[in-house]
């Protein structure tokens, strides 16, 4: 078996450029000795460099054809290939302590992957890899930017996000219709947001669901008939104008209003 057929249903675009793969692997250079989970290794273009750098590597791959290729070409992985859907994995069963995540992520589920990373933020110290340029820009966007949104706020609450470099379409098989980018998320020092985290997520998502409206109007589905208590000037702003800290303060205000 020499190659694996890319499958559109799995969002597969196999990276061909070894220099780019080497650079992606290098994003974990500061985490030697720590367990690493690679998502969607495909034909192992990134896997080979992770192994060369002697990372404690486990890979998760849903595609049967790719799994067969990996077993044939990377026998050193042995029983470190998990033939499952990453989104359905219980990572606490796989890793008892801290670990890192890396990959050339399937484009059709990239946002879902990062939301799952958030669920394990106390264990995942670093998450890096390649995704659509548009998603990478949203993740790293500052407040006030047109691309600043739900993904930006929820990820930046817990991670420092670096947009590293852009990747052109022609280095993939098949070439995607969009440009790609490599990002790196490093766990920040936050251990407690200072608000109800479940409500924080609801506030952020509800706010951006109608991002062109002021918070006074966009948050009505959450506040119901208590929206009349939104007297603070912050409710006259639009969601993209608020920093993570502002959203924390807003969540605490809303929690008080909901208790009235």
C-alpha cells in the first residue's frame, strides 16, 4: 500500500510539504517527554517528525485505510494507534496527567476539536496544528475585530493563541478551496475565571448569535422579562467590543439579574 485515497467525507487534505510538517512538529519542541496525541495522522507526514523528535506519541485515526497504512509504515507505533472518532474519546481514560494535542486537523470538524480541547483545559497544556485560515484568524482575533467571536473569547479565556504562518493550497492533496494556517495554543495562568463558567459560555454564545445588535437586545433570549434590569452602560455595546475580562464581569452582572 503506497498511498491513501483522501476522503471528502472525512475532510481529508493530506499535506505534502515536508518542511511545513517539520515546522508544525517543532511547535512542541518545548514539551519533550510529555505525552502527545496526534489527531488525524493520515499517511503520517507529521507523525514521522514527531517520532523522530522522540515524543511520547499516540495517534487517533478514524479512517480504516489510513490506519492500515500507519501500521504498515510506522510499526514503532504498535498499539499506540486509536481507531476511533476523536470527538467521542474520553481523554481522561487515555491520559492520567497533562499532555499536548497536535494535528493537521480535519477541516470539517476543526471548531469542534477546539471546543473539546476546552473540556480538557486542565490537562492539555499545548494544542497546535493546521486548520483553515479563516478559523485560525477567528481564534487569534483581538476584541474589536470583525473576526472576533465565540471561538475567540472562549479559547482566549484559557489559552494564549499564536497565529504562526499561512499555508497555500498547492501543498495538499487534494488542494483545499481555502488557505490554511498553523496555530499554537498555550495554556495560560488562569485557573478560575471568577464567574460561573457554564453561564459564561451561555452569555458569550447568546451575545454573538446576534452580533450586530447591542447586548441589551442580543441577550434578551437569556434574560427574558428581566432584561429591563440591564441598566449598566455595557449593555449598550456590541459583543465584539468586549474583552474576555469584560465578558467575565458581564456574566457576574447577569447572574445577579437572574437572581432578582
